């Protein structure tokens, strides 16, 4: 620490006596020992020097901020490396490294989603995130099998096909206010769309604090991110708007 203090003083307009340097080193050590590892002190000093905008000597607080910036940048660099590695892995083995693999029911990459023609039931389909072409084929077969008119009207209840791999938004954690707003809006729409009280309990959503996702109370295999839930809310609003228009 004495070396760090001496370098900081030499780089500034301040001139400290050996006694002052020793006293400052002791204070910095006592304060920073639990914050900046000894082997990163010089890294923190170098970064503090780069960020410093004054001829005054950098202080212990400058070292702390500099070290925190270093850690933030190193953490982001590691995350970027993982994202790039994940992208390569998804290309080589999309099912194994699927961003939605926590929803998979099997090693083949199947997931449980709402039945297009009976929203109180679930059906098994290929995962849209890692098997987009298989999902598109399944979707078309399902629509054709259950009747075009009925299925087309209720199709917003089912995830639309997407021919490109989608990135997971599971890491986006909403605020408590956003969670409450999404749940209130979604569950109100479900109550309006499905009159049966028994169906409400199965279709309503709750927030799983442990898994950090929205889910049905009795169907752990079906989960929703904030983004996907917002899309469902818009789909349900469109269904109600079309129904109201037909009544007029």
C-alpha cells in the first residue's frame, strides 16, 4: 500500500513527507482491505489515474470507484464471452443449449403450451426457440386438424411460429410494480374471456420468485417471461376488441 500511496503522490501536485505517506498508507489499508484485493491495488490505481481529472492526489475513494469499474467491465466481458459461446453452442446443438430449455419436457425439445382450441388444456409441441421449423409444421397441422375458423379466431392463445432462433429474455427481472401490473391485467382478461370459474384457477398466473418467471399455479412446466406475457396480454385484448366489434 505504501507503494500505491507514493505513486499516487508522485503523479499529483502534492508533496508528502515519508511520515505522511506511511500514515496515509495505514489509513487506506484499514479502509480498503475488505474492498480491493491486494493484488489489484495497482490496477485500481492505474485506472483511478486514467479517470482522474484533477492535479490533486487520488484518494482511497477514487481507488474504490476505480476497482468497481474494473470489476464491472471484467464481468461484462465475461458475460459477452458466454453470450458468444452460447450462440455458437446453439448453432451446433440448438436443443441442448436452447435459451428456453428450462421449459423442455424431453431431450427432443418439446414444451407444453396452451391448446389452441381449448385454452383450459395444454398440448405438447416442439419448442419454438430451438426448433422453429418443427414448430411451424406442428402449428399448421394443429390449425388444420381443429378447423380453420375456430382455430384462426383462437390462434393468439398459441405462440406464433418464428423461423429464427430467439434470444431468451429470462434474465430481465421486472420490478414489483411491473409484476403486479402484468398479473392484474392478464388475470382480468382471463376472467373476461373465460366465464367458467373453475377454468380461472387453472388459467390464472402467479409470479414465481424462486424461478423469476410467471407461471400457472398448477402447471410448473409452462412459464412466461415478462416479454412473452405482455405479448399474450396484447393478443387477448385484440380478441376482445374483435368480439366487441362483431357485437356492434
